[in-house]
């Protein structure tokens, strides 16, 4: 702490399932709200607590036993989580993204390799079920977020090429539901082909509170089962993109971004505590790609300290985030 203040904390180590358990009062509200009983009011953080689990993908932690509500995301950790390692984490539950997670944990300990939880095979209708289940009688996406799931016998219907995300539909035969699969160069780097019949395993992530996607660990999590003829390809819209390079760097950064349609775009730099550092763009921009610079300065023009920062692009109700490592 930089100044004295009061902090409420809970003793002992809780399972992630205990942390994610829904607040009965919120479930009984009208409309029903599914939120952790340890979250603070509104989007404020709750009391500090400690939990233990194994890293899945994309900064998620899950109880090794698996099961419903057994995983949570870790936001803005100064230590990158290694998939398959056990971690002891201390922090506060935060719901500012719309889903419960640990924001900027105050302590994180790597305990080495653990046992990955089982990955249940589920239909897309269950994976995509965003219902607020007041009676807790069904499996919904809230029960699955952050944990491993397997979507079996799904068909590729749209993609942006090698190393880009792609869309799958299922169940095979009716193709009633559509799910996005993350496939960037740091994870799967799979080459999708429209009509491929796949089995896809990965952690289920909430993307800015308004959709979910599966994030495989690597290309071995995507198994080609065969090909299906007569599949009509969906129009592929990659959406807004954001990247920052080089990182780490001591002399400044290049920020590349693209928007598919003209509209208002905002790009801001934030520190690991989620505090704004500097606004780079806040204007209506035409469709297409462009490049701007960040020289490592704050809003006042003075240089900011070494550390981890994040660039955030907001446009069309969509957010993209890129991690930055600044060295002095």
C-alpha cells in the first residue's frame, strides 16, 4: 500500500468452485443476476481471498477436480500463467467485465506441474447457453467459463485463414448453433477449411461479457474427424484488431489497429491496476488499418515507469487489448 487504508480479507484457501458460487440474493433478483457471492457491489472488487488451481489457457485458473463453476480468469497478473502449472493466488473477485475473476492479484505462487482437469464433451447449445439459471438446475456458459470443454463433431463454416479465428457449427447434421474458436499464432495456428468435421478442446472464455469462445492450448487440441460436403461458408468478419510491437522495449512502441467499418474508435494505455495512463486515439476513423506511436509517456507528457501496461481499443461495442512491457 502506498497510503494506509483498510482491507477486508478472508482467512484460509478456498476452492475456485467456492469462490464462483452464485449469490442467492442476486439469483432471486428481478431480473436474475448470476454473480459470485464474493464480488463487491456493482463492479467494485470484493474482499481479498486466496484460492488454488491449475492454469488452463488465456490466464484462467481451474480446480484440478473440474466440475461446474470450477474456473475463473486472472486479469492483469504481473506474472504470466504457464498452462498446466498449479498456482496459489491471492486477490479480490471483480466483475467489471461482467464475469467473476481476479483483477490484479496481490500474490501469485507457481507450484509446478499439476494434473489437468477432465474436459466434458458438451453440445454447442449448452456451451452457448447464457441463461441466468435462478434455480441452478441446468448447465450454462457461466458454469463452464474458464474451464476446459470439448465441442465434438462440429463443422467449420467460416475463417480468416491460417492463424486466424474460425467458426464452427453443430451438432453435425443440423448445425443449429455457431461458436468461435480462437486460433492465433500463440495458441493453435491451425489451418481451417470450410467443411472440416472437428473435435475441439479448450478453455471457454467470455469475450468482453457479450460472447464466448473456445481457446485451444495448441493445434493438438483440434482434431480433424473428416470432411463434410455442401457446407455453405459464412461471411467472415474478423472484426477490429490491435497489436503492439516491439515488446519489451525501452524506446517506444508501434500500435497497429484496424476497424472493418468507419466509426468512433478509442485507444488508451492502462497500467496493471486498470488506471488510465494516456489516451492515444479518440475520434471517428475510416475503415481500414493504420499505425500510431506510443513513446512511453503519460497524459502529462512525462515518461512513465518501467512495468507492464495494456493498450485497449474500443469500437462498435467491441474491445481489443494488447499487453506491453516497458523497460527503462
